[in-house]
C-alpha cells in the first residue's frame, strides 16, 4: 500500500473516531457532527504531514511505532481544539467527546497495523483457525533451545525466516538474567537462567522435548562461562551447538537465516576485540589489491574480506598451486563479479615478482607469504632467510617501484626477543620494511600477531587431530603459554592497521599489535579441547609432556623491552622503538644473502643472530641488564 493510500485510510479512521467518540459521549450525533468530523480529519492530515507516521511499514509494527501513533492522535486533538473554537463549531459534551475521539483515533490506527503485522507473520490466521490448544512442538522438526537474553531471543524469533521454522521448533529459552524467567516471547517461555541450565535440559527431556540443537545468541565469553565440560557433554550427546552468522559471513553469501555450527576455536579464544570494520572497507573499496601468500590461512581470509569490501581488482599470489586453486575457486563462487588475477609466483624470485607487480599495478599490497613453522625453519635456516627476509624485501621494493599506495607486512610475536630462526627472520624483516618506508611515497605498516587459532599447523589444529585419533595430546612444556586470536580477528586487525596508518600524516613509527588479554597455558588449552569433545583428560585422552623443540620459548611477548607501547585505538596497541634503530647496510645484507644462497647454515645463522643482537642492543644506547641477551640456539 502506497503512502497516499495510507494517509487516506488515516483520514477516514480519524473521521470514524470522531463520529464514534461523539456518539459514545452523547448517545447520539449532533447537527454539526459531519463538519466536526471533517475538521478532525483535516487536523489529522496536518499532524500526519508533520510527523510522517505513515512512512513506517505496517507489517513491521514496533513499540516505537505505537508511541508515534499515540503522539499523532494527541497532535490531532491539540490542533482540533483551537480550530473548532476559531470556526465557532459547537461541540456537545466537548471534553468527553474530544477525549474519546483521541483515544479511538489511536486505537483504530494501532489495531489496523497490529492486524497487518499479524497477517504478515501468519499468527492471525493461526489463531483464528486453531480450534483447540496446540499439543506442543511438532515432532517432525528438530527441537531448538535458545540461549540468550529476552531482547536477543525476541529479535531472533521476530526475524526468523519461514524456511528455518520448517527445520526447527523452538521449545524454550535460557536467559543469562534470572529476573526474565517465566516471561513468554512469541509463545516461547523463558525456562531458566544459566544456573538452571542442566535442570532445564532434564525437564525438557522428561517431557519428551529434548533439544536437537542449542542456539547461542550470547557472546562467546558467555558461552564458555557454561564450562567446557558441559559443552563437551552436549556435543557428546549429539546436540548441535549453533550460532547466527557473523556480519562478515553475510558478505560471503551466507543467508541471515542460516545457523552456523560453533567451532572449537570460537569456544577457546578470549572475548573478541571489537574493531571497526568500516575504515578498512572505505580504504579497500574501488582499489586494486595484491595479496601474497593468498592461499594460506591468513592470506585466504584477507582475500575473502578484501573481496567483500568491494575492491576493483584482486590479485591472488602464491607459490603453492593447490592453495592458490582453492582460494581462487572460493572467491569465484562467492564474489563472481570481482575482477581477479591468479598468479603462481615465488616471492624469492625478484625478477618474476617485478614483472607481476608491473602487470598488476596494485594500490594496496598485503604481504602474508612466509615460512612460519618454528621447528621446520630451525632445521632449514637458509630457506627461512631467503623467504622471510629477502622475499619480504623483494615485495617491499616491488611495491615501492610501481608506486603502490600502501604495503602491510604481517609479523609475529616470535620476532620479540627471538630465540628461533623464524622469529629472527621476521624481526630482521620488520627493520628492513621500516627502512623501506623512509624511501619513496609508498606507506608501510607492520602488524604483529600472536598465535592464530585454526591456522594450518596451529596448536589447536594439531590437538584436534590428536584427539580425533584417540590421543595422546602432546604438549612440549607444562608451563608453556601463548597469546591467541582467531583468523577473522587477525585479518580485521590488518585492515584496521592499514586504515589507521593511511589516515596519518606521517609514516607509522612502530609496530601495530592487538591487545590480546592474558596468555593461555597450552596444557590448559589441551584439557579444555578434550572436555569440549565430551571426554575426560588423562582418562579418555592422555596428555603427554614431550619437552621443548629447537627454537621454542616457554612464553612469548608482543612488545620488546626496547619498545614502548601505547593504545592507538580500542584493542589496538602500537609498539614503537625508544630510539631509532641502527640501519642494516647493504654489505650486511649481501653477506647474509650469499651465505643463505650457498646453503651455509652455520654462518647464515650466526650472521642473522648477530644482526638481531646489534638491532636490539642498538635501539637503546649500550646494552643494560634490562635488555634480555639474545640466545643463539644450537643447530638441531
């Protein structure tokens, strides 16, 4: 129904309200009733044109709309009284007639909208056709138990697509708020709070209404507050743990009505840091973007989020044919209109890289390609140096040569006080990227991560595979701790960091990292993962301590002792060097490159750690007891 038709109905209802109000007040209609009804209707028109009540869709009536309807009826009456006085119209039983007309005007307007919404949702026809009380939820559909506050649950039930209703019948709600117990939301009762979670499940099962799935509308921190053992027991009983899709998943073509299985990673991490996504979207939209390591865990998620941001052209670059094929197919499936190039290229091949950058001419470059597994790089230091140091330098030089606006380099917490070759190569690359930022117009950003849950080879992924095999779950040291973040969270940090850096008038002086809360003990993580599978640690699955591997540290840090940190944005920390670090000269790089190319592992390792020791000690005058001496690991 168009707005003109709605206004016409509004005027007719206003006339009817006056006629009915006067009749109720006097028991009959007076002589000027028609004139009075027309004047009341005209006042309703003026109020409507001013308040624009009819712009709100009838089928989505809300409490706010009801308030606006009441305000419209009051405004109509307020206009009508002086108009009737000025036009010398006589009103029999004026106060009572006017009051009843105002009330009826609101009732008529609200009733029509309530009926329209009920008809839209099917509840009106259901109520009219249901001759006997319902026997309860349909047994032909899966039963769904909602965990969420009354407001969250009402919003879900209000917006639930009809297709979802064919798959699930909601049997109850568990709210985190005790005072909401007993409330009924669209025919579904709040059965208990978190403290009564097990009791509610028992009652439902005894009534033959045991849920097939539990939908969590609360934040991950509230989910984990229920306890890993309880959640694991639910999974062990075959109950699905579901959530609604996140905002970024909606950009992947996921429907709002598609419920998603909760992953172990979502239950293991701390509460996610809320980063603004819009600045990253604004930065990327309409730009040409190139991603190195596009087939990896981080690189593929960067590719998804960049494509969802509406870039004008996306270049996916990787040295792995299989990884490049997988991410290319995914981008093609979800964002078929995104112009894309798939480039099979090794970042260590400088000439080939220059050719690719010359052809693609990216505005933004995200450098995610790296060798990252500590024991493997420890065993192959020359390969780590060639990829992580000189590969990164090749990408930086290629970005600067073609005039890219910005390059983001992804580093790791292992670059802080490095004890491994992998960490040392990433620290040296950080310095070289910072040096590159002093030349040319290309802006460079460095983003430092902790461990990423769900990435290829991450400890959580390894534990999951070991649990599926029946154990044992292997932990290298009982006191080992790590910081953790999820893959989408890590990528949002990259985009946010680049957007923040691009907005600055001067280049970024330091490294951007995420405020990651307290580190997690790896042995506690192992126990929790076992419990989340409905198993008992050291009974069903053994936890075995196997000792530190070459290059591993018991704890990791995000900020070095020679760096000072300050908050740049909610959840984002900048770690800046206290003094300008010494430059890495060309002779040092040439010697390191020659040793790596020759495969001289001992000399390459010594040269690498010598450079890192000079960098760390040179940042803050002479070496002091506050600076942790660099440990050079032995050859494995």
